[in-house]
């Protein structure tokens, strides 16, 4: 039962249309009229119209204004929504008002949710350009790693708001990640505002008043493929990239559907072992396969030795996204972390949430083929530097690009569990990998497992047979011989488990 608010709310006519505009929090300085979308500024008990807000885009989120929940025993209500656009697409922050008048933010983070509270940084913050991705900086007496430093802008807002950057004006947003939490620095305010958050599940927040999934508009967001004209429909809440089912073109929709859409043709379509749209239960959670990537990797400086693996993007309405990874050394289920391990660049071990992980592989990765929908603007040819760590069956992976460092954690799973989950027992033999043997701890392409030994033995036997045939042919006076060629199964030989890139 929510307690009675401890402060008086304030309501006054909108200066633009006369409709009632309500302020529930004394900290809220702005509101957006729900009738005419006027941006209203509050000074004492006087309201003034300072412009018109763009209409929020439909994100099909289960969250909505006036949904309520509890965080650590304190009741809150979602009273405002801010939508941002950055270099990696769009995302939403919801303003949560506690019954005692304090504010918080419930935001998206790599396909999941983070609940953040205001934080005193304990020092004067440096300019955003001084916070280099990968560097460490102290905040409130703790050391954090700079995970991203992006130029963003506000594109729409709704409801009651404690802050309101100028519409469309770019500013920097910096993310710092520590062990188990994330700190955001918003340079759209002066001085910059700082908040610290942790990952949450909507069930954990005991949310009520969520949007009924059945009430979601069935028309979706549909548009014509810019390459072939076939209809393409977006079904996920936060899709930034999608492929056309008719011509396999990869389409970037991160900047909206109103303007010209960038697209890239993809030749030689790859058929995933688990079909897109499949549903299944893994580790007690119901998932739907919404995206698929084939990726290639090679050790730094060694372009000749390459290996491949597959990543299936899984979606659950309340849990967000996870990655089902199909690599030579087995299957794994991993999810982007909110925090980051204690890690020194070049080190062979990391510590995360009390567990030490040892380096297994380091390699350069590139996206080769894409199908389905993704919550970040994925592109063919996207490159990153990856490092994979392990502790028994537990996994930890890092991906680094010039603009972002992301970590994912998870565990190995048996191929039979994958087959059973997605009801593809007829493909059990195709799903078998190296999960019947322990991993070697060698770098990608640097170790030789059982499958490699078997392949090598088959090649040796084939060569011996060819040589014998040649000798027999020569002894019989023949003038020629027949040679055979073979190639590997294209996909999962090579042995590293990518953690999935994001945003």
C-alpha cells in the first residue's frame, strides 16, 4: 500500500491551451502539456509556455506514465519521460517520483533496466572531453572506468520533469561503470548532473499499472524496404537495425522512419540453426529469438587464421535481451552487465562480484552477416577487440570499440538443453559442439581440440589414399589421378565466445 504523499501537488491551466497541468514534485521545474504538447516552465505558482515539445515516438515499452512500483521499500510513480537520440540510436529515461518527494530515473541500459538515484560526485567534474573511453576516474570515493562518451540530444519529452535540456541541442553523456553499478554524467545541465544505478527487473520493482501487452497497437511500425520495396515491420520496443525478409538488406532505423533509410545489401544469406521467431525456455526464462549474427574473428596481427561463431539475440518483455552464443567450444547464454569488472588492460585475469576469471581468448572480431531485429544499429563489417574470460562454466566477455567498452556475463549450457528449449531435437547432432570436453585455455585458433584432431586425421587419411592411388596408377601404367577437395562446415569452428555488442 502506497503511503500518502508528504507534499502538496500543484495544478494550473496550461498557458497554451488551458488544459490542467499538474506538478506533483516540488523539484519539477518543467512539464509537457498532454493536450497541446506545450513545454511549460514553473516559477513558484506561475506557469509560462517556453515552446512546443516534439511528440514522443511509440516505443512499445511495458512502462507508461503513472505506473507505480517499489524500490527498497519506498513507493514511487513514473511521472515523466525523456527520449534521447545519440550516436548509437535512441533510448528512454522515465522520471520516478518517490512518495517522499525525491526523484530517481528508471532507464534502459543495453536492453535491460537500470534504476538510478542522484549522486554527489565528491569533486568538481572535468570537462567531458577529458573522460577518455577505457580510462579510470574517481567518483564519490570509488574508481570507475569510462565505458562510453557520446554526443546526445533530447528529441521528445512527456509529463513532469525535473530537468529539460534544450530540444535538439547536442550535449555529452558519459557512462562510468564499476563493479555492479553504473554512473551517468549528464553534461546537458550545469553543473553536470550525476546519478548512480543498478540493474533491476520489472518484477523486482513490483510494478503495477504497466501497459497491457494485449493493448499494444497491432499495426506496428511498418515501412517499405529502401532496396526492394517489400513491407518491413518492426515489432520490438527498441529496434535500431532490421533486415528485410525479401532481399536480406540490412536497414538502419536508428534515426527514425521519417527520412531516408540507410541500407546495405547482404549476399549469400546464412540460414541459422535456430529459426528467427522461435520461442523457448532457458534457465527458467521464456525467450524469443529476434536476431542473428554470424561473426568472424582472428588473433591480432594474424589475418590468415580466422574462426567463426554465431550469436542469437533473445528477448523477454520484462527481462530485456540476452545472447545465445554458438561457438566451437560449446554453447553459452550471456547478458550485458550493468557494472564492469576490476580489470587492468593487458592483464590475464579480472575480478567481478567476488569471482576471479582467467583470460581464455583475445581477438579482433567482425560482423559478417545479420538477420532479424536489434536494439543497437548493427552493421556488416562492424569491428571490435574482444577478450573472453572464464571460471569453470562461468563466462565474462569484453568488447571494446573506439566509443564504448561493454562487458557481458553468463555461463555455458549443454547443446541438448538448447535443442530441447527450442524444440529442434531433430537438429541435436548439428548443435553438438565441444561441450563434451573441457576447454583448453588456448587463444582462439591457438589450441587443437578433439574436433580439430579428428579433422586432421581425416585429412591425413585422405592424403594417404590419394598417394596410394597415384602409386597404383603409376604402377599400372596410367597417366593421371583423381584428387578431392574438402572444406569445413562454415560456422562454428574456431573457438571463442563473443559476448554480444550492444546499444
